[in-house]
C-alpha cells in the first residue's frame, strides 16, 4: 500500500512502518535498558564525586574536580570510542552494550555530581548552624535536616538529566549497540527504505521525552512548595 | 603517531570541528533569539507555534535529527544536503531550541517595571525589546549560553558518524592506521577539552564586558 505524499513524488509507505515494528520494540527495550542502568550508575557515581568535591582535604577535592571537569567538557561519543577500543587493549573485554552503559553512566555522573552539590549548597547555612546548636550527631544532621531539604532541588534536576540521557542513547549506535537508531539503520539497510524507520524513531523520542519533561515540571512545582 | 597523520588528518579535523561549532552556534543563536522572543509575544498563536518548535526539537535526539536530515529529507524534498550542512542544520536547530528557553527565561526575569516604563514612554514593542529588555537580559543569558556552547562543541562529534571529517573522524582513521587507540583517543579528548576551555574563558570575558556596560562588576 503506497500513496504519493509530497510534491517531489516522494511517498510514505505504511507497510514499511509495520514491517519495522518488531525491530522497533526490540530497540525500545534496549534503549530503556541502557537508560535504566545508565541512570543507576550516574546517580550513584555522581554521589561519590559530589562527596569528593566537598571533601575537607584539597588532595581529594583537586583531582575529583579535574577528572569530572574533563569528563564533562569532552564529547560522550569520543569517550564511548575510547572505552570501546582502548579497554580491550588493556585486556578488559566488555560487550558493546556494557561499554555503552558504562560510558553514558560515567559521562552523566559528572552532571549529577553538580546536581547533588548544588542541592546541598542551597540548604541555608542557618540549618547547619541549628543542627550544631541542637548538638545533633552527624548522621542525624544529614538524614533529618539537610537531605530532606536538598531532595526538593535534586530530584527534578536528576529527572531532567535522565531525559537528556535518553536523547543521548542513540550515540550507542556508533559502537553498534542495537538500540532504536541502530535498529532503524539496520532496517533501512535491509529494505532500502530509510524514511519510515528513521521518522518513526524520531517521533518515538518526542513521544517519550515530552510527557517525561511534563512530569518533571509537575514534580518541580510540587516539591518547590 | 607520525607527523604526517597529524598534518593530513588531525589538524584539518580540528579546523572542521571549529568551523562546525562556529556555524552551528551562529544558526543556534539566530533560532534562540527568534524563538525565544516569539515566546514572549503578545499573540497566543505565535507563542504556541514557538512553544511547539521548542518542544519538538528539544524532544528528539540531535543524532536522530541529523540522520533524518541526511537520509530522509533528500527523497522528500528532492535535493541532497552536503553532510557538513546537514550537520550544521541539525545542531543549529536543536541547540537553538535549548537556547530559546534561555532567552525566554532571561527576558521574563527583567523587572516588570522596566517593561511598564517602556510602555509609559510609548516605545514601540520592538524599541522596547531592543532598547530596554535585551540590554538587561543579554548579560544574564551569557553564563547559560556558555554551558550550551560547550554542549554544542561536544555535539559536533556526532557528525563523524555521518562521515564528516572532523577531529573525531580523524581519530577513527588514525586508529585504523596505527592500531593504537589509547594515544589518539586521549589526544582527541584533550583537543576537545582545550577548545571547551577556550570557549569558557571567552564567554567569561564577554560577560564581564557586557555587565560592565550596565555598571555591574563580575567577580
């Protein structure tokens, strides 16, 4: 079933869309898998960086600042290739998917570190002083006073980075991970129809990212109160 | 790594990366100001269109957009974009959408009394924008623009997947030629880091300059 859709004689083929669906869903699954594992790594590693950035000793603060700045200001794609090609040379063999998850998690951990830091810094100084005045122990100060207030700023910001991470998962196609973009390229290569698969994938990203960003905004408003 | 590889692949690659960054940044700036100002427009319809643009281009992935412009657009419209310009278009349009949010935020952050004073002086909307709002909003935009510009620089690496000969693509070729990945990829990362450092420094200087015009000193 084909019909002419454009002045230039181009056509949109719905049957190509249906044929793409099995691959599409496989791609969605891999993309979401990368997103979930990448988020997990970036959230936890970011916390480690953030603690390092707040460490009392300059010997810790300095290297952590340098490393996170370096990772944050260099392209994820090049880091991906670095890990993909260099790790095997060092004798560490990971699958493309694992490498991709590690790279994306590492890259975004430098962003989440800033989120944690900003969230903790935004808690008014008086709160720390009050906790000291009440002679609360350290863990009570963190768990009962500082973190509940910091979380309001941290959670929506982390949500925004998860959305950015989603939009960066197609980079993993560069190392042939079978996520959405790579699935559409394979489909195009086998049927010579790139239009339908690529369009479907592009729209799929909007359909996931837009509601997600509305959700984050709603969360932001709710937690701000 | 031999000098020949540097001279024939890596250095021209760095130059392509710089060019890509400059052209895409110019397009993104035009889009950001156009769409950002449209989002503060009086007419609801104009605001809706601008908002729609931002959500679509912020919603999709820059790399998917790039592939789409390169593979899907040609059969639809009947002409082919040179990879370099498909890349500039994709980067400019998507980072422009992010920039539009910055422009909108900075315009909304100007004290409302400033706009009212403009109306009281019976300035036209365009005069108000040009003479009152923008001079105060632009210095506020510069720090987020700086971050965005570094993101854009990082985004230019995506073009290597389309076969544009930027520094990441050069790294790939050098890797094939020398069979030594660690060296060339470390060097490439350092190149990006240095470029990003230059951008940060330049934008900081620009911020100091524009704020000095308003009589504000930056630390």
